[in-house]
C-alpha cells in the first residue's frame, strides 16, 4: 500500500474495453484499494465503441463498489454529442468532469468548431472542468486549444499527459484556468513543474490500467508503487500535497 500523509487522488484512471483487454469495475476497484488511493477520477474506454449503455453500467458499478471515492468523468465523443449525450446528462451519475480526446477524433474537435463549443457550454452549465487529451501531434498538442483557454477563463481545463512537456509548462504558467495531469508523464517531466514553482498546476494521474496494454507482464500494484515512490523522492511536502491531493480536491470539489 502507498503510504501518504494526506488523501491521495488519482486524477486519471480508466475502466472498460481497451483494444484487446477489458478492465472491469471490480478489477479497477480492487487495484485502487490495494494501492491505497482515496479518490479516483475515472472514464470508460468502452466509449470508443460508442457503447453508451455499457459505459453507464460500468460507472454505476464502480459507484456501487466504491461510493464517493469514484469521481466520474463523462467522456464525450463527436458521435455521442449528436444525440446520445442525453443518456449521460439524465443518468443521475454525479459527474465531476467532462473529457474529449482530439487524438482519436482530430477532424472533429477543432478549436473554433461548433462541437467543442457545445462541450464548453455543457461544462459551463454543469460547472464542471474539461479534460482534454494531449499528445505530441499537432492536432492534439497542448497549445492547439490555447484560444479556448483564453476565451473561457471561467472553465477549468485539465490537459491530460501534458504533451509536449515544454508547451504544457508554458501554458500552465500563463493561464490560471489550466492544469496538467501526469498520466504517462515521466518523473523527470513532473520535476520540471516543481522546478518552475508550479506544483499548484499539476495533478497526480496514472492512466491505470492502460499500462497493462504496453507492459503485459507488469504487476500494476508494483508499477504504481514504484512510480509513486520515485515521485515522492523529488518533492518537498508542499509540492507533494499540491500534486497528490490539494489541486485535485479543489478542481473536483472534494471537501474534507
């Protein structure tokens, strides 16, 4: 079990179907509990199959298993936005965040497009943050949606993975409403945020259980513990608390 002095929030985990393997609600719940995670923000990769009912059933099951520890993330696809978004909005699931994935839909999530504006409108209406997948490709890099951050200062944006790292650091420094999560980020990249005195803009996230896809033989508990231990060694108590709990608690409105 990971030992920590405050609550530990993992801001980026997954349940559901991912390529050839399936992460069931019970699998994820057991892993989070074995590690000692107090809260986890979770979206379902089953959404990639546009299987909305299964997505909802997975989130319902996680809430049944772990209650308020679960911070449900509504992953919105361009196809789902055309009509089936109502299933999510009327599901009675206490959504804590919205998510879009420009890498999977590069021609749909355009910075000045109507579809992304619809998502912004939903985020504003529900008072929810928006998680945006970032990568090194031009159509999903951290700066791709910079005008969106500028024009919507009331919307909290989380840039998943913080790619490319240099862009993500600059944007985190320049926009009060933009945060970064550390999913699949190296410890060296995380340290750059600490060295630049912006630990208040970084969220601990691991992309569990996706590492199993890339490292089939890995023990996820050991993988998680090793990374957490390495991370803990590079920061002081204030930075540690910011990244592992304080920032996410504010964004996801966790009151303790």
